[in-house]
């Protein structure tokens, strides 16, 4: 887990759907799907729905060079 770079504006839950991730970053659903495809975010399918972990979102948000 990433403790030192936690984001209090992100709801305290472990998995997010693509729409929630897009809203958090202020981008489209398609952009989030591209980020997943290109490895910027990791995801898993749960009962046919794509879910992104809180940890993956925080890692993407605080990746070096991004603030």
C-alpha cells in the first residue's frame, strides 16, 4: 500500500468502476480504458465488469512527474 501519498479526495473503498475513475481524474471513460490498455492502471474483471483498485489509482496519480 501507498501510505505517504494517499489521496483523501478518493473515496475509502478498494475497487472502482471505469466511470468512477474517469470522474476522479476528470477524463472520459475511453481515456481510462486506454490507460488500462497501456499499463498506466491495473484492472481486473469481476462478473464481467472492469474494476480498478484504489492502490492503482493512487500510483497513477502520484507517478513521478505527475502532481
